[in-house]
């Protein structure tokens, strides 16, 4: 079920990517394109960008989606653990809906 939630989240992210890509700089748009093709390192770096607000507005839930996908694709790092640790209970429930 966990993979289905992540896939649903990715579909949502993809649905708004046209608008988001128009607003992002060239570097972030290139990173997003690689991440959408399944590149784990690009997914991790895109998650970091959203977590830290680098090149885009900070968006913890968007960061959660990309960092979760990155972890599933083998990217290593502590960013996802650090992000989840910073969530309050309500944000954690939104990020991890019950099965």
C-alpha cells in the first residue's frame, strides 16, 4: 500500500509540474525532469531543494514525496529522516495517510 500512496503522490506532483516548471529556473526544471524519469539522485536533490527552499519556495510535503521516492530508488542520506523529525503530528498524518 505504501508504494501506491507514493505513486498517487507522484501523479499529483506530475499533474502540477507543467505550472511548476514554468515558474522554476532552468536548473531546477532540469533537476525535476531527471527526477520524474526516476533518477534517485535527482529525486533526492529535488527533495532537498523543496525542504530548504533552494530555487523554489520551501514545501515540506513536496520534499517528503521526492525524498521518499529517492529512498525507494536507492538514494542514501538523512534528509528524509530529518524532515520527518521536523513534522508536527498533523503534517505527519498528511504525509503518511493510513492504509
